[in-house]
């Protein structure tokens, strides 16, 4: 699969008020293919949102990129000017954030706000632009498109606001959509409706999606592949079904064990306490030379405290950053050395 978006050895630092730098992303690398859906999961503070803002060229003043590259159709995003980044955002890359109310202007109708995004990035006549807006709102809202177009944000539900934000993200026909926790503030039924909409858009528009969430359940029937983030690094990545069914990294295992067992929960009359990942998420200010997960890992070894593991292959499309797994290449080398001896 040809890479539409490729992140290579990306390193991002936070500059604290004390003047000390702390590492938020530590050599993150992955690729996203045309029309592919990539799910990114992990606890709060794991680096997921920092990755999203880096891709979009929206890092804060106290954040800086120390190394690596972000390639969109072979063009390095990190080398673009502020003007070029503005043209890219909303045009080639659509954005959907967690809280739609913050993305919508309170005194403008939804139709006008979608139209403004389109006019900022596409050269169309006024008539052509409004036709595109109506077409986009119909794709997102169906028969309610006309009513929604003339409505103000305060007249819409949370799910409708998020759909309006999605309409803004797709109206210019982007190659990629970056969705950062887009269902976190919604109830369960609305979450499922929004996920269904994303699936429909991916099939209809062939748009690639980077979908960031803390809830692996949402990705089970949605994402093609999953990246598991911990402490600014990729702990595990692979095809969604394989990662969820056969997690390798101790953190991934513990994270998935915290999910509610829906069938079992329905049979219980009394509420039960869900398991949690023991310990506290790592603080970027105390990163050591060893594995980030050592303080919480039930399977840690001596080497884990001394060295930082790199991603190692566990099958054709599955990689894990853990010393419990030696990787197929190392095993092949060891077998070759043994046979030669």
C-alpha cells in the first residue's frame, strides 16, 4: 500500500515554565494508506493529541519538533510556511475535534460556516459553492439538511453539532481526516451513529482517517489498523482484529482487560467494579533510559530498566515494542548462526 501520510521518527518536546524540556513524542513512525482507517488508542497524556496537532501543524508555542518528518503525499509538512499550513488544513486535511461547540461560531448558521470553509480553500462561484454545501449537508444529515443549514449551533444537539463539524471537515474533499476524540462528549447511541457516519464517508469518499480515542471498543469494527500509544511511543501496532484478539504488549493486554464484558454485565443484577491499569501514567518529566512502562509492568525484566525497546515484528503486520518478544528477524539471524556453527 502506497503511503498517503507518513510519519518518520517524530520527536516533540514540551518546554516547561522551569525551562526544562520534556519529551512528548519519542521517535514515532507509521504510515497511512489511501482510504485507510487508522485507530490510535492510549490513556490521557500518552501523546495521541500531540501527534494530531503535529500532523496539522498546530503545535503550541511551548511545543517544538526536535526531529523527524511528516510527509503528506511526499511533501514534508514540517517544512511548510504558515500560509501553506492554513491551506492544507481544511483543504487537503480535514479536522474533527472532541468538542464541536468550540469549532462552531455561535452567531452564524451551519450552512454559512460550511460555506466559509469551502470558499477559503476552493475556487468556486457562489452558486457552485452553495450547491456543494447543500450536497455535503445532505450527505451528513440526510433529509434534515435544509433545516440544519439554516440553524444556529445552540439550536442543535451534541450529535448534530458534531455532524456539522464533520461537514466542515469533508466539504473540500480532503485526502485525510484527523479526528481527535470526536465521540468523547457524546452518549453511547450518538457515538455509534457518528461512527456509522465515518464509515459511510470513508466508503463514499475514499478518504483516509486517523481516528484517536481512548476507547478500543469503538475501533473493533471500524479501523483497519491500530496504534497503541504509551509514554510518547508506539507500544504496539497491527491489524485491528489481531491486536484486539491477541494483544502482545503488557500495556495493551492490561488496557483491553479494563473493557466491560457486555454480555456478562447484562446478566449481573448488581453493578460491578471495572478493573483498571495499575499505577499512574508515566510523567514525561521523569523519563528514564529504560522502557516507559517498567513502573507498571507485571512482566518486567532486568533489561527493561536498562534499555528502551524498539518495535519488533510479531508476524506479517504486527509489531510490538517489548523485550518479551525478540522479533522474527532476530530469530532468523539466531537460527542462521546456529546452523553455521
